[in-house]
């Protein structure tokens, strides 16, 4: 599944509209908007003014569930009627596929029988659609499909939270989770990079880590943080500072964490 936000528009207009309700300067509105988010319902009508265009390629079984959202969403899809018979299909055209079903579909394509191809086309067939919706609808979808059995909903949620320009309107905790996950990923890839920089690469694609490096890391791994030298602790402290900076930024907005505490 692929989910890409193509464009967003209307944030400034949504804030202007909100300022009319509150008769306050527009500069105050982002903070007011964040306070309104937990209230939900008609308090967050302003989210409907922020339009979002998405480019989604997903299995038709996922589209069936997405199609239950009728309000504030419109789509333009690839037409199976116009495109299905143009070429033989491949494993890449499906979320999952077996060889014998693919053979049967392609046999009907070669025999130019579009109705039979459509009749036996599995729900795993990937279809691309351009979706036009808004923050209000997206927020409802994300809440309703949290912890859903279909893994595509997790992919969808993560893609939306990672790409929207204003994740604060989707819940501050979720936004913080995404930021922490990205930071942990950076730490992990930084560490792998460091190991690779100390190692040599062999012709068969494997990597040899020097014995001295392995011994040092073994000692660090087996011992606790308290057993490390001050220099080694500093390295971990620098990583901790990155987490702390994210947490400070997060809690500063809600006034729950003060400088120095
Ligand atoms: C886990 C899960 C399982 C589900 N299983 C099923 C199932 O087995 N069968 C099934 O049929 N559906 C199922 N649904 C779909 C569900 O019933 C909704 O149709 C879908 O989630 C769309 O939600 P919605 O109604 O909020 O959104 P929309 O249809 O986009 O509507 C948005 C909002 O507009 C308002 N609205 C929409 N239509 C009307 C109306 N006619 N009158 C008054 N107000 C309206 C409501 O406030 C609604 O919340 C499931 C949903 C989930 C999350």
C-alpha cells in the first residue's frame, strides 16, 4: 500500500473562520484550535475547511472499507473497465496473489473477455485513486480505524500522521509518538552506520567487525549504564538530550513542563 499527501490547503482560512467565532486576533487561533481538539464534535468544525489531496494505491478490499466514508470525501480512481485488458497482470498488481489465479486471469485477458476478468479479479488487486478530503474526515477515519485488524489501516494512519502539515489536530500524543519513533529510527541507523564505518565489507556481501570493537561493545552491552566511563556516559547523554528536547517541545505547549524541572 502507498499513501502520499499531494497537497493541503485552507489552514489560514480555517484559522480566520475560527477567529470570527472567538472575536480574537488570528495569531491566537492555533493555540485556541489545539484546545478545542479534545472537545471534538461541532467544536472542531474548522477542520472541515482544511482540504487534503491524497494519492493512494491500495487493495480493493481496503477501498471497500474506505468507501464507507461518504461525507467530505471524493475520489477519482483508475478504471478497471478501461485499463484491465491493456496488458497481462503481474504479482506486483496485487497485495497477495497465487500463480494459478494469476494464470487464469491472464488467460482471460489473452482471450479478450473483460467481464470474466472482472468476475474473477481478487480483492487483493491494487487500485490507485486520488482522494480529496479534509482534516475533519481524516480525523474521524483515524479514530475509527485505530487498532483495526487490517494492517493497511496502520499503514494509512502512520502515513497520514507522518505527512500532514498539522499533526497537532490529530492528537498531541500521536504526534509525539511519531516524532519519538522517527528519532529512535535515526539513533538506530546512526549506530548501524557507526558499526559499518569500523568494519570491512567482504566480497560475498558480509561484513567483518574488528575483534577490538566487538570486545569493547560486549563490555558495554553486558554492563549497566552505571558501569560506563564518564566519556561513554556522555555519548548516551547526548542521545538522551535529543529525547528531552522533543519532550520539552511537546509539554511546553500545554504548560506541563517548566524549564529546569
Ligand atoms: C471497525 C469497523 C467495522 C465496521 N463494520 C461495518 C459493517 O459490518 N457493516 C457496515 O455497514 N458498516 C460497518 N462499518 C462502517 C461504519 O458503519 C461507517 O459507515 C463508516 O465507518 C463511516 O463512518 P461515518 O458514518 O462516521 O462516516 P460518513 O459516512 O462519512 O459520515 C460522517 C458523519 O456524517 C453524519 N451522517 C452521515 N450520513 C448521515 C445520515 N444519513 N444521516 C445523518 N447523519 C449522517 C454522521 O454524523 C457521520 O458520523 C464499520 C466501521 C468500523 C470502524
